[in-house]
């Protein structure tokens, strides 16, 4: 595809080995990088996207998966950003398969958290009747990143937050020894506390959460 070829060429031209080493180290060396910092990467990406707008719009899902199959992390970020924009208001019911695939592949907090909030969360707003089955399946999975996504998908919901889902997922996974799960529970509760601090305080006080989850949840509550 012209878009991907153009993007590969531009990223290769603008690579920075020194930055790449530092960026890979920050991500625990899970992925190689070109070393293009976010602002510059987005500038390059958006310029090429604009030049290939019709191709991207017509093939967003395929392009995103193709980008996700390339090893450098910058491509994964681009794939996620394409889906956030192109699929909003245009999700198909079967897109949950695509979403799950993205969560399960090239998994780390930076990609999973963005997918959970801006893609999974948006998908479930458009297909609310799917929420119970999807979230139960994710939270019952042995995959930690699906578990984390089940906790975080309502991060942008604010007053639309379904507290039954939020609290039940926090309690279901409260036993976990995984740092990323304990942190996610605290983060989700802290975010909802911006809308309803007293409800969150009461929940935390009456729940046997891990110390990290409790600390994170109550961080901004006076």
C-alpha cells in the first residue's frame, strides 16, 4: 500500500539511533524504535496520512493490522491512532475481534491503555449490549492485558460510568499480585473519583483492595 510504504520510508529517513536506544530501554526493550519522538512522529504521520486520506479511510482496519505486524513501535502507535479516528461512529459489531487482537499482540501498557480507553471504550458505547459479555470474557481471561482493559475501558466515561461494572471488575481482580492490575484498579477508581469522590471513598473503605490500588484510588480525594 502506498501509505505504508511512504510511512516506512519517512520513518527510516528520520530515525535517530540515540533516541531509539533510550526509547527501547524505557519500554523494557520489548520493542525496537526508530527513535522518532512523539511530536515529530505525529507530524510525519499526519502529513503522509493526509496525502493518502482516501486509501486510509477505505482500508483502515487492514492498514492498522499491517502496521501492527511491523516490529518498530512507532508503527503500532500509528495503527492505533488511525483506528481511533476512522472507526469512531463507524464500528461494526465484529470489530471486537480486531480490538482483542490488538490488545493481545505487541502488548505493553502504552498501547493497551490507549486501546482500552479510546477504542474498546468507544466500541462499547456504540454497542452497549455487548458490554457484559465482552468485559466478563476479558476479566475472566488468563491474559493480564485483557484483564487490565476490562478495568480501564470506562476511563473517559465520567458521569456515564457504570459503577456496577467498575466496582465489580475491581473486586474480581483485587486479589491479583500483578503490578499492572493493581495500578489499573487504582487509576480507574481515581479517574471516576473526579466525578463522584464520595462513592469511590466508600467503595475503597469497604473493599479489601491491595495497598497500591488503595493509594492510587484515594490520591486526589481530600
